C-alpha cells in the first residue's frame, strides 16, 4: 500500500516568516494529494489539494508543489499568522475516485508572535 | 448548513466490551468514511460507505465494522475492545465520495479503553 512520510514533525516560525512542510510517497500510481489542517479539538480541514497533472497550485498564502518524478510534494505557507498554528497533514491516494487516503504523520506548526 | 456531527464525543469502555459510534454526514452527502487517529499510528483509514454499501476497507481486523443507513447516517462498531483501540475516531463525509468533492471531517469521538 501507499506509504507517506512527512517532515519535519515540528516547526516553529516567527510571525510573518514562511513555513515549508515536505512529504514523500511510495506508490507511483498516486494521483491526488490533499493537505489538511487540524486544530485542537477539531477534525482535519482540507486547506488545499493538488492532482498529478498539475505541478503547483496556490490559494492566497498557501501553495502546494508536486514533483511526480521524485515522488514528493510540499506545502508552503507565506506570511504566517498566529492562526496558522495547528497540526498539518499531507495525504495521498492511488485511486482516482476513492477517498482511501494514506496520511503522513503530521507536522505541528507553531507561529511565534 | 450543519457540519458533520459525531456522537458521543467522549466514551470510556473496558477491555472486552463493544462500542458503537455514530456519524451524521452533511445533509445531501452520500459518502461517509471513518478514520482512526492515534499518536503512534497517526490517521488511518478504516472504511468508506456510499449509498449503504461499503466501497473501501482499510487494514483493520474484523472486530471493526460499520454500516450506513438509507439517510446516509453511519455507525461503526468495535467488538471485544482492546487497550490499543483507544483513539480518536473521525468520520468524514463528501457528496459523492469522489476526489472532486471536498471531504468534511467531524470533530471525532474520543474512545478510551481501560
């Protein structure tokens, strides 16, 4: 099955700086890569996703890049704000139409004011 | 529109007991997925239901089962509880269970097995 590795496990950044989280996956058939944000006491929330036919996608301060050859994808958060503090998960699935996601272990992001 | 709701939010059971967790998806959503979240194993897929049929299943023992009703509400059951079943159980719904639809997670049910 799919194996997703995520780094770093914790990340502390100064407010206004950028944060980068990297993930690698093992199954070359994977073609959908979502990113989730989980705040304390809540379920994960989808923040951005990318498909294998796209190399980069941006939504305001958040961007995701995908390198299918190297089998890795990254989340970039620019101009970080205190409300960006949360646990972030990357995920992948090799099935085009199924939400059978394999998740990374998560990155705890702390934005220092 | 109301979000995904899960009941109960917290549950304490003892080894050997069985437990049933409930999930009400967003109105109109037909796909419901279940995930187990633990500090050691992270988020792991349990199973997914669409129109009362299980479409996908993760690598969990047969003690974990689920079902979906005609109104799309779903339940998952864990029999013969073990200490290792202590986890946050998350339910997620999407309109059609396809990746062009956003998947919305509920707040989870925290299960503690003593």
